[in-house]
C-alpha cells in the first residue's frame, strides 16, 4: 500500500477508526465523525450572500453522549501532521476538551489545547474520566506511572510561592546530620560529588532542589539480616523478599513474612524496622523489581526484621517525607537512573547500596511534599478501584460463559 496516495478519508477509515474501535471505544455512543462545531461565516457581496465552509472536527470521542473528551484530526499522508494539530487546537477550545490527536498514518502527535497555567484544571477533568480511559490492567499500570511522573516533575499539585524552599530543608538536614556525627550516633560518610547537569533528567520546579539519596539519609543504608527462618511460633517476623514487591501502592506487605528465633539483641537493634522506613530490593531475578522501594507502615509496633536481599533507608521525615520519596524513586524518570546501576550475575539482577544512595532525587518544599503525597494516594486508590472493578467484571464474564456452556450441554 502506497500511503502517499491515501486521502484524508482513507486515513480515517483504514487506520484511525480501526485503532479507536480496537482500543474499546463504542462506535454507537462514544465515537462521532464530522462533528459540526459552528456554521461558516456568511459573506454578502452586493445582493449575493454565501456561507463559508462549515467548521467541523473529523472525529470526537465522548465519555458519554454529552461529554466530549478528545478531538482527532486526520491529514492525508502527503501533509504534515502538525497541520492537524493546529486545526485540532481550535476545535478543542470550542469543545473544551483536554485531548487533541492528529494523524497522517505515518505519524501521530498530541497536544494540550490549553495553556500550562490551566494544567490543574485539565488534569482534574481527565481524572474524572479514568473509568473510561483506562479499561485494561496494562493501561491502569501505565496510568499509575503517569501519576508518578507528574508528581516527580512537580506537575501534579499547585505550587505555593510562600512555601519554605527545599534549599532550607537540605540545610537543616545537613545541620542535624553534623550534630548526630558529633554525638557519635551516626558515622561520617564520604562526601559524594555534586550533581552534574548531565545527571538531572528534567528541569526542577521553583523552590525544588536536587539531592543525592545519601545526603538526606538518617545515617547510612543498611542491608538486611542474613538468617534463615525456622518457623518457630515464638519467633520474630522476618519479612520475605516479596514483601517489598507485592504490596499495593509501594507499601510493604506486612503479611509476607516467616518466623525466626535466635536473634541477638544487637541484631534486633540493627535490623528492626521503624514506621516509614523504606526498603529497596537489592537482588531479584526480575530487573523491574531491583531498586524498587516500598514503605514500612505497620502501626502495631510489632517487632519486625528484614532479610539481606533488602536495603533499608531511613530519612529525616520532619524535612523529607519518606512516603513521597518512595513515589519519586519508583517513578520512571528515577527508575531509569536506578536501572543504569543494575548488573546481572548468573541470571539475577542486583544493585549495591553504595550505588543506590548516589541516585539524584528532586526535593520539593515540605508543604508541597505533603500535598503531593495526599494527591498521589488519592489517585492511586482510584486506580486500585478501577483494577478491582475490572477483575470483578472479568469474573462475571467467566460466570456468564460457564452458565451459557452449562445450559448448552443440558
């Protein structure tokens, strides 16, 4: 097929419409073509009047019949796809929709129809329609990662210029660490080089600062306890490695543990967990899990220790919210840096604590940290509800299929 000869109508019927339908959009209730937006201007010359071309969008996608979500503009393959975006911007403003797409079959691009200062309004509109836009487990996981990306780049919540800047927080952390060293409560760590521009994956928002993980740690990282569980009912819970990978929303799965005994007082002091500690996976057969962090949120104060394939990180939560840091470290922007430090041995992937703590991470003002955590918590809970609803729907479909088969066999 010579795409250069395809017309705009060909692009729509052969490429765009099949892709939309395959993505699960309903042809009867959610897709409209040639949507008339307004009549063309009437031009009068003498006693003759004529109306200019009617303004209409090629395709409009709807959440419900009265709620448009996206404009799609098609262009013949010989035209640049950017021309479709320009038209789409006009149409999107008329329809007040948050999404614009344009395609000539060779390229597809998207744009935001509104200025960046209305980003929060647009994101709110999008978040109200998660149930329509994300209808598979993969798409929900991608949505979660998008939320983390927006959070780590400072685009998820509104910023307040009156918030105390992160530079002040880093000064307070440095002062506290210096005092703890004087008091011999922690050991002095070898200073790391300053973060170069090449190490920074994106521009920071106003009031934010870059910091290596080591600079905000309370002391040093700590690998876990190298000890086998014996399942003695009087033993102490020893977390499984899976505790850091199977919990929802990057939270430690407190039920994933074995019991062990014969732990010394010194080992308990070294390897016991405190609330809001972060555990990072040091070694795993799946690279996606290596360097991933989860927060220990157990509030029952039960004594719990962790295994040697996990790395504990403890922060000054009065200045650097560890619940926020676990979201940031698990965002793809920071994951890309973490994975660069990963290496493989005999089919298993690993990362050293030394390398992990050199990773640069953005630090927002403290008040903004709390706003981000609250927003991400809320949005991830919506994602979990969507996933649960999807699972329930799939189970219902299976039950219906079983019933159909059973009736057919009777």
